[in-house]
C-alpha cells in the first residue's frame, strides 16, 4: 500500500493516479487550481463560460425557475444556493431528498436555506421501499447509502423534467477535487449526466433494476425515484434546449474554508463539537447514516473521513503533511459507537450483525487478523497493520524517491 508524498491519501482509493514522484493527481489538480502548475486553470475564462451557460438557461418567464439545486442543509449545497441566488441572480428551485437518519443540525440548516428566500421541495421516499434498499445496499455492496446516492443523483433530473428547468447546479467537480481527472474527458469534469453517473456515481456495480424482484418485494415502479429519466425526455427540457447538469466547482474556484466563511454569514451553522469520525465540525452534518458510509470506506480502503479532511486541508495550504498524518492516525477508523447504535436501532440489527456485514467488506491486506477474524481493540476499532502506518509516515520509501529536504 502506497501513500501520496504530498497529502496522506493511499493508492487504495479508487480511480486515483500517481506520478513518478508519488504525488496523487488530486494534489496535481489542486496545483492547477491554485496557479502552481504550468497548466494552471484560467479562472477568469472559466467564469465567462459559466456566465454564458447560465444566460443560455435563464428563463424570461416569471412562472419558471432558472435552475434546480439538490440540497441537504450541508455546507456545499448551502454554498451552491448562495452562488446561484446571490452572486448570479438566478431564481433556483431547491430539492431535498430526505436523509436516511436526519440530524437536528441538518434540519436547522435546511430551514436556513429556505430563509435565504428559496422555494424548496422536500421529497420523502416510500419508507417501506427505501429502508429495504438501505439494508440491501449495505449487505450487497457494503454501502448503506447506496439508495440515497441513487436518489440524490437521479431525482433532480426527474424534477427538472417535471418543472421544465434546463439547468441543474452541483457543487465541487469530483474529478477535479478528489482525483481521477486523467481518466476522464473534460466534459465529465464540467457536467454530470447518465454516463457520469454510471462511471463515477458510487454505484459499486449495482443498478436500480438489480433490486427488483419477488424476494425483496420491490417492483420497477417502486424504483422510479432511483432511475434517471430517458435521454429523450431530458432533450425536451427548456423548449428542446435540453437539460445540463453543471459542476460549479469546474467554473469557479472551490475553496472550502472560504465557502464556510460566506455561508456562516448567511445563517449556516456548524455542529457543537467534532464529528465522531473526523476532527472537523462542519462535515457530514445532515445525516447520521452517511457517517456509517464513511466508516465502511475505511474498512474497504484503509482511509476514512479524517483522511479526506486532512488531504483537503493540506491541498488548501492550511495543514502540513506531518499534521495530516497525525490527524488521520488519531481520528480515522475509530469504531463509531454512537452512529452504529443509531443505525442498528433504526434498522433492527444487532451490533454483531452489523459488524459481520462490515467484516465481509473489510480488507485483510490492511487490517490485522487472528484465527480467521479481524483483530479489534477493546473499543471495537479495527487494528491496522503496522506496515501501513509506516508507509503513511514515510511514503517516499515506497516510491523510491527522496524526502524533500533530506538531500
């Protein structure tokens, strides 16, 4: 297992590439973003492209919306609303898909979006179907948020068709922020469509149609909220202009610390105390279950939310790699006892059943085993192999390159 020599992300992260010096492409993308690369982004030109896009979609009909934004009450969707309404004067329609296990602070921040002067549709899925999908996603692909992700990606397109809205605005461009930009076309960094969803939408090889059957008692009709509308319907939106789903972070520099300062001035609130699975107080605020998703990511790939946060802070220049190593080691992988109890209580699982499912997706090359079982500390946390800790501390050895300043 190798680690980036600039941040603390391992090569176990899917779709992440590294150069000959062991620097991941997410860090190289950050260099482009912040003008530290020979192919740095021209943000003035990108902004002009964005202005042209929104002007082509802006409605002259006072009875129609200019764009649609999926919101949760989290930091990113609140910033998307701010950019659309306050910076570019758009009239957005917002859509919230009910989280699996909503939090009080998430509810409050969602209400704050409405108080920004926004029309908001709150979509609550059929709970009988949805909760079957949550458990089935957990059991089949180790992702209890699979159904939620499907709805988050597909329902905005369905609502755009229903309300004849030609523009959907998303937040950061995932391939620009988290890696993989060498693997995709420029269009995939700029726009999201069904092809993007199939390739990069966290489906884990599972499709909505795979859930249909007598065993679960789920019909194709039940899966409407989780399936994209046809391409023909999408082409008919906006007087046959078609529906475009654009990543704001492709066109405008996406900087989380700056974004937080802006949205807090507009009423958005952090939680009191840090998140149980990381060191920050502003990530994963809207849904308890999403934090279970992050824990499963740690089981599968050996990194979790704390590593994600540390890597972002390193790339944004507010943390050193040495600090990132300590933060990832301190906060990643701790057994999220409160979150597990909430999840198990809601879905009527025992902790032993929960752990058994997680063990089926846990990577034995990363975590210690004894007598065929994963070792756990007294608090329930998995025991990472010492060589993995050593590789994160000194990644240059793995890449056969010299540590900066060592020559």
